């Protein structure tokens, strides 16, 4: 991207002069603002690194690559080099691209690989063992994204992560607690003591130093793809597969390719949105939700009123039922995207929503499932002063993936295979049901909920948004967009606002404490809804573009998330 590079070198000094005027994070009514760039991620050190790249003349895509690698170091629960994800990006030339670097099933995977002799799913096989790991896509994705859009040298965007792994970073309080809580599991699943385990308990501020990961990142810095998919790192991965009984082969690693795809796009009121196409269900589901809800005047009904919640969850039931039936990897199954997102079809889906009575999920489609815990993934939003913007969501699936660390490599393996439907009708860790469209097949990508999304107004950037949270990703993004467009919230307010979620099965409105007041709970129950208070839902990191050109970062107070602008 030569054009990008020239423009940015001339702006570099301006960026450096502005370093001291960065606005600081705050989680109250207004997020930090910036005129020249904004980075919002799940960890303060990743946000700092992304901001530094922008301040040194890098574009949003350079910063996003640097953040992706930084998160692999300072946020090992979900940041990764052995996972996968999706980018939705818009260039200063106003074109939107999406990159699919989702993991793939190894070629030795089989449809029934998680079933026992009785034909039932063997609990834990698709989540807690090395058989849970798909072929990682992150490194290939970052190399491709940088080759197409980067303006700084590759080394310069990888080096900050190398340095942080080598010198260490201070654990946040939540991270220290997380590592202490998985200590026993890490010792059980690894034949050696990975750096994440130590004799005494971790405390806030302790430095986590990761020499093996630093060496791996150096190989990636020096040899790009070959630093991961072949040579020493591949030897470590295959060594781990042999030790723990995994399926990934050298050929699986060498054959991995990420894919540029067409975005899912549509309008909500005066706004145009762009999101991720299958193998993520995020874009299709978001388009369906916005299409169905556009028939309702959410603005007049008010934020989290009885009627607003009713209409939103009725839409959610119908959309998640479609997801289970139709969505999968488009290279393997015919996903009827056009039919599912067509205005006539969505009007039909909306038509049987009754204004005062809940539709039982069983009559939307049959089945039962239970929601489970442990929703990990991470999202970051980045924008620069030239009009480039990146919405990126990346994951190992569960927190710390399958919790097996590649010996010598220093990184966690994913447990993304659980996002396939192990058996039709059998729920995954998110309680999501799937069927044939998302059955396991060699080389196939597992269905995702990740919903990195860009919103524009009159062809100008309006919002960059996304969230982790498994099945709750789609509804978290949906609510954040409505919070801004219909309820007039600032970015920070929209991100901080309490959330609720319905995914068709189980037939439950799950909600955060304070999301729904007790009178509203009583009224919704009287309409036939079932409600359950749960912990946190989603962790949205987003950017709003104000009419004067300023960018407001919204970092989710549910985690250590941090917005940094300049
Ligand atoms: N692993 C979570 C998702 O891809 O939706």
C-alpha cells in the first residue's frame, strides 16, 4: 500500500508531537477521545502498543497486527497465535474488506470424532483435550493482512510483542486470579511446568515473562508464515500433537490459508453496516436482527423497556433458530445467505411476533439445551487519522483454549473444534445447537458467532464494534448498535450499558444484574418469557465517530479493557 505509506511518513512527526496529548481512559459517560487515532482492546498493554504504532505513523492495519500479537502475550486467555479470527476493515479509499483466518479441522478429523461407542457425545473431548484443536489461522491472517495493507515494516509491528514476551508485563488483578484458578488444570494437562504456573500464587503486578513465546514471535518476525507453519515452531506443534495424541500434521499446518471474503452488508435506518460472512454466523445474524427489529420503533419504546426487550428477544429466538439450521462453512455447505437476509423473508419472520405474548422457543423450533460458562474470545477496534478502520475479533474459543501449552513454543492451543456441531441437537459450550450444516469434516471451518462490524453514515465512518462472548457476541453487538442509533448513547454509555441475551435454546432471557428492573421482570414473565439473571454478558470494545471528526473510544468496564486515543 504505497499510497498509505507516503501519506503516513509525512504525518509521522505530527503524531509524535501529539503523544503527550493522549486522552486517558474513563468508563463514565464519555470515553476518551482522539482526533488522530483510537485503539480499544481488552488489555492496557495491547492498547498502549497499538497507540504507539499509530503515533509512529503506522496505519490502523499496522496497529491491528501489532495488537493481535501483543494480545497473544499480555492476554493469553484469548489473544493468540494458535487460534483464529476475523477482521472487517475499511480503507481510507472507502472500500470494505473482510479477512477470515478461522481455524480449520485437521484432515484426519471425522464427523463422529467426539462420539463414544454408544453414539453419545463424550463430554470434554471437544474442549479439554488436544483433539479440540483446529489448525491455527492467526499467523497466516496477520501476514496476509499486513502484505495487503501494512505500511510499516513487518518487523516493526511484531517487535513490540517480542519485547513484551521477553521482558514481561504486569498481570492485572483479574489475570492473576485467572491464572491461579487454572493452575491445577495446567499441571494436569501439561507434562511440564509452563510459565503460567509457579509455586506461589500470582498477584496483581507480578511480571509474566514468556521466553519460549518470545523466541516463537522472533521466528514469526524473521520468517513470517514460515516462522510458525514450518521449521522450529511447526516441530514444536507436531511434537505436542505426538505427545498428547492430537491430529494436526505438518501438511495441515503448511496447507492453512486464510481467505478474503465479501462482507455481509445492509442498512439499519440511515446507517449502513458491514460484518462478517460465513463461516461466521455473526454478519448474517446481525443483518437478520436489524432487519426484523427495524419494523419496531425501538426509540419510542425506550431503552430496556418491557416492549423493547420483548421485541428484541423475539427476533433473537428466530435468528438463532435459523443459525442452527442453515449456517456452516460455505466451502462445504450451501448457506442460503441471500434468502435468510432478504427483506421479504425477514418481514415473514417478524410477522408472527405477538405484541403481548412470548413465543415459546419450542414452537419456533424443537429442542432443549443448557447454557454453560466460560465465554472467551477478544475483540479490538482501531481507527487512524486517514480513515482506515479495523474491527477484529480473535479467539482460542474457551479461556486459554484447551489449556495445553505447546512445549518449547510457549503458546496455548485452541479448542475451537467445539464450535462444530459434534452431534445434531447436542449443545456446544455455549449451549448452541447445530446440525448437518455445521457437522465436522476434514479441512472445514467451524461456525463462529464472531461479529466484527463497521457502521457508516453517508459513506463516512460511524462506528467500529465487536465483542467476545460465544453465543452472546451477536446480541452484544446488536444491543450496542441500538444503544447508539436508537437510544442516543455515547460510545462509552452504549458499551457500559447492561445487557440481556436470548439464543432461542434454552428458552431464557439471560440478563446482567441491573439490566432489567424487577417490575419489568414481572411484566415480561406475565407475557410468557422466562428470565434468568447471570454474570457478565459480552465485553464490547468500540469506537464512535462524532460529526466533528473526533473519535470516541468505548472500552468495556466488565474487563481490563482500555481505550487510548490521541
Ligand atoms: N469460539 C467462539 C466463536 O467463534 O463464536
